[in-house]
C-alpha cells in the first residue's frame, strides 16, 4: 500500500474548503443575529420571519440538483467561483431591504447561490481523498459551517453597534468575494495541480474507487436504494441544523429574555460545540473500522447512531429554567448534529461516482432542505401557540426515524440489487458499478 504523505497538498484543499464554508455561513447566519433588531426596528413578526427563512430554504431546496449538474459539468474551479460571487452579492443586497418582503427576495437569491456549498465540498473531497480519509476530511471542512455561524454572532453584533444592521450584510458579503478570488486562483484537480507530488497522487488514487467517466444521470441516481436511504435521513436531520442556524438568537431573545450583548456572548457556543462534533465524528469512523472491525459504510452508520443518541440534549431544553442551561443543551445538540451530518455527507461521497457525486449530493440536499423548510414554517406557526419546547423534542424523534431508515436502506455499492445494476448499465453503459 502506498504510504500517506504527511501534511500533503490534499489537506490544504480542506483548509481552503473550510474557509469557503465559513464565508458561506457568515453570510447565511447574519440574518439570525440581526433578527432581534429587525423585530424591533422593522416590526417583523415571528411568522413573517419564518417566511423570510423559508424563502432562503425554498430556493436552496429547489436549485440544488441544478447546482450539482453545473458543478459536474463546469468543474469545481470555475463553477464554485461563480456561485461564491453570486452568494456574496446577494448577501450585500440585504442592506437595501425595508421590510420582510424585501428581505425574503434577498434570501431567495442567497439560497439559490449558496446551494452549491456542500455539493462542491463533497465533490472536492471525492477528487482529493482516498476512501479511508474522507470522513476525516469531511469533518474538518464541515467545521466551516459552525465556524461561520459562530463568528457571525460577535461580528454582526459589532457591525450593528458601530454602523447599523445594514453594514453586517455588506461586511459578510465582502468576505465571500475575497474567498471566491482565492478559490479561483488556488484550486485545481489532483491531475492538474503542478505542486502535487507523485507520491501523494499515487496515494490518493490507490485508495479511491475505479474512476469513471460520462454524464450524470438524474434518473439513474433517483432509482437507487442508497439515494433513498440517504435522502430520507437528510430530510429528518436537516430541521435540527436549520433550527440552530436561524432560531437560536430569536429564541434566546424572546423566551429567555437575553439582550443583544448577552446573545453575542453566548449564542456562538453551540457552533463551537458543533465544530468539535464535526471533527470528532470524522475521526470516529476510522476508529470504528480499526477497533470494531466494521466496514467503511458501517463506520458511517455507527457515527450517525452516536450523533442521534446525543440529540437528547436539545430535546430536554423544555426542562430548563435558565438561559445558560438552554445554551448548554444547544451545545450538546450542535455537537450531536454535526457528528450525524458529517456521517451522511461522507456516505454520499462514498456511494456515488466522480462524474455524478455533485449531482447526487444536490438531489439529496433538495430532499434534506425540504425537511428544514417545512420545520421552519412549523416553528413560525406553532411556536407562538405552544412554545418552542415540543418542537425541540421533535428534533430527536426526527433523527431516530432518519438514521433508522439509513441503516435499513443504505448498502455497499457491491450489494445493490441486481435490478438496479441492470438499469444502471442500460442508462449509462460506460459507467460500471
């Protein structure tokens, strides 16, 4: 077996990806931090805020398959740069909004362009990493989502206090534009990168599935049991992260009566915990393989099960009386969810071929984000009536259903049904299983 080069170029790609996801989530999370100010200054109600959030989620949900196709056809260097520029400009437009309708229009543009982030990230991991390292690589680049959400708390509050809420959107958008330039300048595939050593190239290729060529087939992807299992799991897992990303500051403000300074001091902690969950989950998978003698795919399932078990934390928020205890349980939830989502993301990069992985991840993301969209609308409708606590309990129940479905339906590629193999060969003869 080819020896792994230490601190190789592939890990620099992970750093670049993590910075991009951080910029993406800075833009995405700015609205959540600004929400208490908008509630006061623009008179936006909880229900209207749920419509604004749903605008982002609806656009993100619908365009992910198209985004994946664009990335698979144009490649990551050009395709990802285009989407990063678009999401940065869309975020800056938020500063012009004068009410919830204008904010919703801006969020729709933001959601449509930000939908590229995980299909692109998983395609890059598929290109640059052998199978045994993908969970670790995914865990490290996935910390960008929680780092961005975490940094948004103090950065946006600082912008509000210094120059007003409009400045927050301009600053976070400008950070995205800077990263887009860096990505276009630095990113290449392993075969194109002049700085990649022959030893590292051989190591990457030795641990990857047989490369395939051809055009991605949406029908071929949709009929696979593995797609169904991962898509259902994402559908039930996504409401948790959407709740943490968009509703924590508003919940702490309206229910726990925290002021803006207290929110800036505490609301970033669940995202720090999420960083730890992403990294720990990434390293757990190879440990399960080494100590438990389980397969690559089963190691992903065990990580997902562990994450689900820890979701009892946010489910118990209704038992707390103080704001600090609620934040602590949100921290447990952030840690748990990023373990779970990292396992689902990595399984997606394992189970689909190079030429189709971004398309498959986009389709899975569409199903997953539709779950987050529906749940955000439920929060807007039911939180003013029954409170948040029953809704937080639902997050645990959803993950139990989703991960159980994943464990039942998702199988190694060699174990797929013969009928699917025949259909795949008919649709795309050049791409053997």
